[in-house]
């Protein structure tokens, strides 16, 4: 690594960062609504986004610093096992094609802003709704933390913030500044800010990928040389491989399946979905979003390229920023760093908005102030969006950042436990609300305790996300094991509670609500200012 500050790259990075900051604050005027003091406006962008805005927003939402930093870093350190992220994004789109349009319809019919709103309405249970809300907030914080780790990796490689022995405040000051700017324009513009910035972010990322995947292999002598160098490194280090070892195949498969089931349980994924103007927009997006999976596969190869380029870093999260620093001219390295930085800011903004909406609608309004006005809801949500970022900052400053992919996998363990309530509820009312709550509690308890017990060379607790599967003896993703326990408990208790004729909650939805579309009777109409917008 270079010891000094890369002035040219830093200048380019700052220019882009300032540009998107201005865009973030200007977004409040984009499709300005008559009444901005509602969660529909601040938290869902007026529910008015068309196909392209939704595509960029979902892409900006789902393909994050996890994509650009954590996945290639995992491959740099551990080999092909890190490629589990590619099949999981392929698995996820047929899955969401089946249930997201139904969630969009029922949410627009009843004015639901969050998944917990739906769960409360479907099962008539504030307790179950609270469990889903708390889980969503908890799972989102390490995911936001991962975005901040991505920004920090870029700043470290550019030489900003000092070395490892620098005072912690000085070292983390640039990150704190970026965090403050993100918090400010999220507070001001709501979901419109990341929606507008996502255009810049995705354009930059596609440019950087196109250049990197052609330019770097040419400089390194082609893909034969790249794969050969990676194979030599893994063989010499006796760690990692170009093909996952037989002992790691259960881990690979369960990580892929568990991550696919978890991805659209996250509040930020649902927030981006509910901001679209029709269910057809959602269906269209599930067919074109796989283009991002192609991008992810190409990005993952950067982990092998970093090895072939001779990148030496003690923290694998720095491998890809360091590769860009070494291989590109300084000005283009600055563009690549900006792509990573902005690629972290966009999802971090959406995540904090989504978590804030959960607190406001399903904790503040349901339990603290039932008569809260839309303006009060919006004010509380804005404030909580700041607090959620502080919680994420605590994860960054206290947990091991050398295996940052664990931040996302830890969140996945928790958020996967909401799957039976959300997806199950979209298709059937058979599950009993108390059984769902018990299943959630078992899954959360097992998942948290199992993850707490995993140590790594740098961390005593929460050092990984895989552990031996009870009864099978293979190593698998803790989140999927916890999910299976959750489902078993839910099904068994549902039979028991139905046999005992335990009181069930009131379902405020009906079957036709799940296929309603924009313009149908009872579906919230778009405000006049945005009714004609299709992009």
C-alpha cells in the first residue's frame, strides 16, 4: 500500500462526492408533492416511481459495498467459496416474482408502508408486527455498517485518515464526515435522494466494471495468468481454492439458498418495491434486475485479479480499492473510488429510511402514540433515520472489519426469521399468529446464540456465520438452520393451537386485495404532481 495521500484520486473522489451531495439535497424538489409531511412522500417517494427509476433504485439498494468490496474480498482471501453470492442473486428473482407483486397490491390497497404493517393487518397481531419491526431494524444496522466499511476502505487506500497507529478519532474522521453528509440529505429529501443518486452510482459502476474487466486482464496477461496466479497462491497458503472443497459444499449451498430467501425480507428491499407506481413495474423489474447478477459475477473476479496483480494487504477489504490504485491512472482510480463510495451511500440511505419507517409505524404509532398525525410520523421517522446510522456506526467501530461480509450474513440470520410471517402471510392465513411468534423467537434465539459462539482469529464472538448443522454434521449457514427450526415450530404449534381452538386475530385483508393494481377501486391514487410521470 502507498503511504502518502493520492492527491489526484482524492480530488476526483471529492468532486463526485460533492456532486452527489448536491443532488441529494436537490432531490427534495424532484416531483415535489403538495403535502410532503407523510411517510408515503418522505419514506416512499410518493409511491410514484416507474420502471427505470425503480430499476436503478432497487439496483442501488441491493448491489452495495457488499458487492464491490466484501464479495471480491472474500474471494481474494478464501477463493471460490465467496462466489456463493452469484447463485443467490440468480435464485432470488424467480422467488420474488411470485410474492412481491402480491405485497405491492395489498400494501397499496391498505396504505401499508412497512412489512410489519402488512403482518399486523393480516394476522391481527401487534405483538407479531412488533417482532418483525424489531428484527428489521436490528438486521439493517450491520448492513448499513457494511456500507460504511466500504467507504472506509476507499479512504484508507487513498491515504486519508492516517495509519493503524493513528488516534481513532483522526483515523475515522473522514468516515464520520461522510456519515454526517449522508444523514443530512437523507433527513432532508427522504427516498427521493437515493433514487436520484442511484442514476449516478449505477452509471459509474458500469463504467468502472467495463474498464476493469477488459483493461486489468490485458495488463496481467489474460485470464489464464489470473487463474493460474490465484491457484498458486491458494495452494501455497493452504487456504482457499478455485473450486470449493467437498467439505465446504454444504456451506456454499446453504449460504446461497439462505441469502436468497433473506434478501427481500430486508426492510430496504421492500421500501424500494413499495415506492413503485404499479405491480407491473415490479414484475418488469424482476425480469431485468438479473443484469446486475452478471455485473456481480464480473466484480467477483476482481478478487482473483488482485492476487494476480500482487496486491498485498492485511485487511482483505482493502484488496479491490488497492487493485484500482495500483492498476489504473490516478484520475480513473478516483472515479473507481467514487463508484464504491457512492455505491455505499445510496443503499445506506435507503436502509436507514426503511428502518426508521418500521420504528415510526410499528413501534411509535402502534404502542407509544396511536393518534400520531402523518406530520408527526414523518418527523419521528426523520429523527430515527439518524439514530439508525449511529447504531450502524457502533457496529463499524466495535466489530472486526477484516471479514466485512459477515456483517451482511449476520443481518441475514435475523431477517430470515420474518419469512414465514411475511411470505407465508401473502399466500395463506393458515398459520396461527402465536405459532408464528413462537417460531420467530426460536429462530432468533438459536441464530443469535449460534453466531455468538463462532470465533475467528480476530474476534471471539460473531466471528462467522456458519456452524455445524444439528443432526447432519455438515457445516452450514446458521441463518438457514435457524429458519428451518422456525418453520418446524410454527407448523407444529399451528396444529396444536388450532386443535385447542385458540383465538385467532382478525384479518383485515381479502383475496382480491392481493391482485389489485393502480387505478383499481380503493387503491391509493398518485398525487396530481406525479400522476403523469412514468420514469
